[in-house]
C-alpha cells in the first residue's frame, strides 16, 4: 500500500491511508471488514465440513445409507436392512429438497438424532440407531449437518419398507420409545481415563457397536445383560460376534494391537479378513479413523466385562 510503511499492521495501515479521504473511506473499511469476516467464515465452514466428514465415517452412516451393491449414489439410501420385523430400506440423506433432507431445518436434524422424531412429529423405528446417536454431542451433530449439505444431491425416491402388519403404524414406534428409550448426551465417566472415555463415546454414541453386537429381546430392545456379547442376527440381518474379552466365546485372546489392526484393516489374528457387513463398516467407516481413536475404541472394548455367550445360539 503506497505511502504507508509495510511493517505497520494492516488495520493501522488502512486507517492511516484513510485519513484525509473520509468521504469514501468508510466504504473501504466496510469492504475490508466484510472480506475479512467472509474469509474467516469460509475457513470455519471448511473446518466444520472436515469434522462432519469424520463424524459421518465414525458413525457408520455410509454403510447403511449407500446402496453400494446396486451401484447407488453416495448417501442416497436404498440399502435393504433385514430384521425379524421385516425389511427396512435406508432413506436418502442428501440435501435434495424433494427426496432427501434438503427441506429440513438444522433443528429437525438434531431432533431426529437426539429423540428419534421426524420433522412431521412422528417417531422413527429403532432400526435407525437414534438410540445410540442420542448420545452424540451437539457440536458433532452440527458438523455432520454441515458436511451433508456439501454432498452431491440425489433425487432418488425412498423405497417403501416391507414390514409385518403389526409394526406398520407409526404409533407403534412411539409406544416402543416410551417403553425402551431414554434420550441424553454422553457423559464422561469419572475415574476413567480420557482415552477410555473417548473410546466409550465413539463406541456408544457414534459407531453404535452395541446395536449389532448385543442381542435383542422379542420387542426389539437391546438385552443389556448381554451387552456386546454377540447376536445371532444383528440389525444388519447377519450374525454379530461376541466382542467382550471372554477367552472362549469373545476376543479375550486377542491383543490390543490385533484389535486395532482388525478395526483399521479388517485383518483377524489368524490372518483371515472380515467379511459381510463388518467388512463394509470397516472399509467405509472405521478405516478412516485416526490411530488414536482406533486405540481409544480398543481401550474401551478390552475393558468390557467378559461375558460367556455363544452368539450363534438362539435368541428370544
């Protein structure tokens, strides 16, 4: 800037240069401030998008909301989810206004994750794991919302669920929530390490591991007496193994490093690799996590109480 020493800070330089030019310098200052704020806002939005992309991967959204087997568009839904109550099809969560969530407000999104309530006020089925997402911190929800707004839109129409007659009325979901659901954000456990609490947050609130690895009652609620002890038929329709550190039926003979290798690469201690739904969850989600977060998950899982439970046995 001519006539102003370059070592003077930009704001002072602009002020000095403006002296004697007050007739239009106010406008120049306004432009300067506007561009500064815009640059700062753009940088913050980009940081939120990056964080939201990470939350998306950590939360397993891609595996459910992308019908990869049929060449579906990223997050456009259509993935079939088999349950004993029928077949659910994941919805389009791109920002298309007609078929996706583009007409939602941010508060609609928060309410869906925290309380399992749709924008029209009806309750979602717990096949949508809001039962775990309710524990997510609001700042992570918001970052995810910002990221989803940047994803390519899809006009793919949602596929109607194919459900047993007795679970079709939405009132059933409302009653189920009254009986089995309690909303609330994750709270760190006093006396536990920061690493353990980070792992607990990732497992319980984001990755929702218990939704598949915990057997369900006849009413579709998680049997917390067998938390993480495996399920003959998880929420994906496939069996989910016992991941408690029981030496006989769980992962009690695994080392911590072997568990981290499995989470990041899908490699089992015997050299084989994960298949089915777990392979998808690793490839589309867990493999994107930072080493310290994978280590935190391992810390939490290895500290679970060991439960002897044959996950291939019958369930109620």
